């Protein structure tokens, strides 16, 4: 066994653990946002996340000033604000639609990245990837069932979340051309915390003592999940571990069924499998092209 293979195996294990932690974070967010204003929940979560980011920046870059140094501050601030908005929209989708269907729809974001990488980043997207993107969006239509009378407009909230996250991913790739990942991570946490404090402070609500325990656990899963994700990309190749990010859909769906009494409808199962298959194919084609 080569060292590279061993590192990739460790990275895959860490990625699966990361997706489990993030799925738990989504479940806790769903619970809290059903009782309290989503802006307040995200604001408190970002306070803890920003503290984690500042601590990490001081440890890895030597100083906060070094970590914050960038030649594209507006882009970095825009990334942070966009991610904060995406988190708010995603949590609202969890409340409206549930974890199962929200994550099944959200799974299409790699396809959105592939589709938009040409016009936004100037990357070449071949016909095979375009075909996979088309198949993936057929899967989304299977999930949404737009021609049925039972179609929920809340599904569009989950779709908007996927689009916002895809745009955030593209902006992050663009920023990476000139900034280190530590710099992007710093601006993600700090700018998100600032904007959520501005928005969330006016939505403050008294929180029950038991829910403060859940809030603490939410903050802990957020910081530990990001730390694990950093470790994943430190020990393994991104192309080797990225397909295993889909485990978050599996864990979140299981949590939705077991903790919130959700059901997995046949069209969601079939559509989700189509979306994931198309996403895995686009990842494979990107790896071949690289």
C-alpha cells in the first residue's frame, strides 16, 4: 500500500465523519429554527464560528492581520455574506420541507457548479458533463413533481439554497486564484458573523435553558465539522474524497426519519439517486480532465 493510498483512505474516513457531524448540525438547526427566529439562530452560530476562525488564523498564519491580508476584499466579503444568506435559506428549507427532501434537492449543487463554471470561471465543460447536468436536473424534476397538485413551493427554497451554495463555491474557486485557503476561511467566518449580527440582533428572542444546550451543541458541531473538513483536505486528494460528501444526504435523511418522523417518498428516493449519480459522473469527468 502506498502512502498516497493510505492518506486517501484516511481522508475518506474523515470525510464520512465530517458529513455525519454536518448532518447533526442540520438536524439541530431544524429543531431550533422551528422554535426561534432563524436569523438569531444563525447569528449565535456565527459568533462561535468566528471565534474558531480567529483562533485558527492566529495559530496557522501567525497573526490575524496576516490571515486577513487580501487584494480582493470585496470578493472575500461577498463570499462570506453569500454563505451566511445560504445558511439562513437552507435552515428555513429544513423547517418548511424537512431534512430528507431539502437534502435531496440540495444534492444538485455540484451540477450547478459544473454548469456555471464555464460562463463564470471560463472553464471548459464538455458534452458528457453537460449531458450529466441535464440528467441531474431531470432528477430534480422527479423530486419536485412540478406538474402535480401536491407540489410544494417550499421546494423552491431548497433549490434556492443549492443555487446560493453553488455561487459561493464558484466565488471561492475564483478567490483561490489569488488568495490562500486560510485567507478565504478567515473572511468566510468574520464577514458572515458581522452581517448576521447586523441582521439578527433585532430578532433576539428569549431562549429556554434546555435549548441553550442545543445551541451550544450546534456551535460545537459547526466548529468541529469545519475543522474535520480542513483535516480531510490536508491528508487526502480532493478528487478522492469529494464523492463521499454525498453521505451527508444519507445521514440527514436518516435523522429526518428517526428524529422528526419524516418519510422518504418514492419520487424523492428515485430523484435523489439520479441526482447523485449525475453528480458523481461530473466529479469523475472533472478528475479525468484534470
